[in-house]
C-alpha cells in the first residue's frame, strides 16, 4: 500500500443535482467530498447509516435536525452520527468538505436525485 496525493482541481466533477458540484476521494473506510453549493440549494430531510462530518469552508448552511434548525457557518463542523435525520439548505453560496465513514456509494444528494 502506498500514500497517494490528490489535487481537487484535477479530480472529476459530478453534478448529482442542480446547484451543486462535487469531487470525491474514496478510500477503503472513509470518503471525503469537496462540495460547492449555490445559495438556495436544498437537500430534503433524510438519514443514512454512515457517520458524517460536515466541514463548512465558506458560506453557511441551515440544517434541520430532529425538528429543530441550526445554522452552520464557515469555520464550523457539524458531526452527524449514523441514523440521524437531517436536511440542509445553502443560505449562502458555500463550500463544504463532507467526510463519510464508512464509504458510501450514495449520499443524501444522490438519493434525492433518483426520485
């Protein structure tokens, strides 16, 4: 096994829904996604078995968590244990690093785009 360096600007971009772009690095047990969300982008409430860390690099997102709302801004990290229902709205243009463990082929965004 060897270490690998990735450059975000060289990774493939996918667009699972309008108003969002994403690049991902997938390891054996963890996945990190560089996500750009346009203001007004909404992910309806959902849950998944994966643990998730949402690291807001710039902008701000409003999360719905168990019926309450929480705004997470640049410089903050939201920890979502597996099974916790959550939804989000980009209240500003935002850049987020999402970390999932274990690796998930489909995230809440992918599940919503299938409907």
